[in-house]
């Protein structure tokens, strides 16, 4: 069995070393493709791979057609919209993610960006504090739980909306459950987005939802850019000079946002949520272990297709 790591954005050297050790100890063949610049390199590398570990790399039907032996793809991270799930299902290829491994890193980034913008990007002028502000967490999964944990350290009042999580489970973390998404957005000074991008959520964070945010409201996006209706948000920010937007996924109309709204917006140069040494190692090692368990035990615990 050949296990291939194929990543444009490389894992940390320590992560590669640990993954290779896991693969070697089990007697599987280890292969590595990093920083590839052309799709043809990926197509060649996957030709004889039985398992594939990726990050944000796009695994399309074309890639799967080239990988005749492929049995499993593991996305080292939470999001998996870069994998063609329908094609994988049709070809009998199992697709997994590694939920929870990047959660603390993403949560720390979300709070860090809140502080950065609240303090006017540290430009020497007086900003505001997070203490006693109301934080709404939209989707209370692994990242959301970590956001709530850290936010309570700032003495924020934390609320959450997630129709798939029981209120008692949210309350057990000292967080106030909210029954509707509209109430969450009209109640909270900060909204931290953690929803996936799918047919139900794409452009769901729109003008009508955002317009009822309190004065000084700030939208924080460490999820996916597609879930925000950029045109609707732009319109709202033109109408209200108190609304702010911070994201680690630059919008398609980034230049328009930055030119028009200046210090009211901030976007990281690239998606930075999982960009810590610890998360990098955790996600890569988890991916390798899941592949081993799949081959040796038939374990499909984190299957997403």
C-alpha cells in the first residue's frame, strides 16, 4: 500500500517526520509531493497511490480518474469542499476529514483578529475592549467550543446558535443558546462564523441578516468566504459606517472592501486558521492514523461521503 502526501502548502517538517514514521512502522510505502506547480505533477504522483493525504488541494474527478488504486482521501483539517465527494462516492473512494485537530488554532486566530480590529489595528489611537461585549457563535462545533472557551477568558458574554446541537450541551459550557439565527445576529456585538459551505449556507450571511446587528457590530469569518454574500455586506457597510468585517479568507472583491472601508476591514494574506506548528502536526498525524485504521480495521469514523 502506498500512502501519498500531496500538498501545495507543505506540512511542517516535524509533521512529515511523524507521518513517515507512522507509515514506515506499519510497513506501508511513503511518498511525498510538496509545492507542486502544475496539475500534471499531481496526476502523475497519484497514479499508483492507495491513500492520499491533502490540505487545501483540489481533488477533482480528473485526479481520481488518474488514481486507479485510490481507496481513501483524508483532508488534514475540518473543511472538505475541495474534494469532489460525488465522484469519490461513485468510485468507491472513502473521503475523511480530521475534525478537531485545527480547532484551537482557528479559535485563537478568531479572537486575535477581534482584538486587532477592536484596537484599531494597533495604530496608536484608542480602541475598544472585548470585555462585556456579546459574542455570538454561529455553529457550535469543535471550533465554536474553543472560541467560547477563549472568549470567556476575555469576560465576553457568549451566545451560540446551532440547530444540530442540543441546548443542554451548549449550556453545559456556560454558553447561552439562541433559538434562531436572526436573534443571534440582532443580539451580539461580534459574530464568529463557523458554518460549512454547502448549498444551504452559500451566501446565507446576507444583507437582511446582517442589517440588524447592533451598533458597532463586527462579523468575524474563519469559515469559508462563500457563505458571506459579499455584495450584500458591502451594501450594508456603505449604509452603516459602524459595521466591521474581519476574515482569514479574502473576499473576491477584496480591493473594493479595502479601498472603501479602510480600517473597518481586515483580511489575512491567505487562509491562516490552521497555520500553527501544533495544528499542522496534529492534523497530519491524525490523517495518517485514520488511514492506517481504515486499512487494518475498516474504520470509517470520520467518513464525510
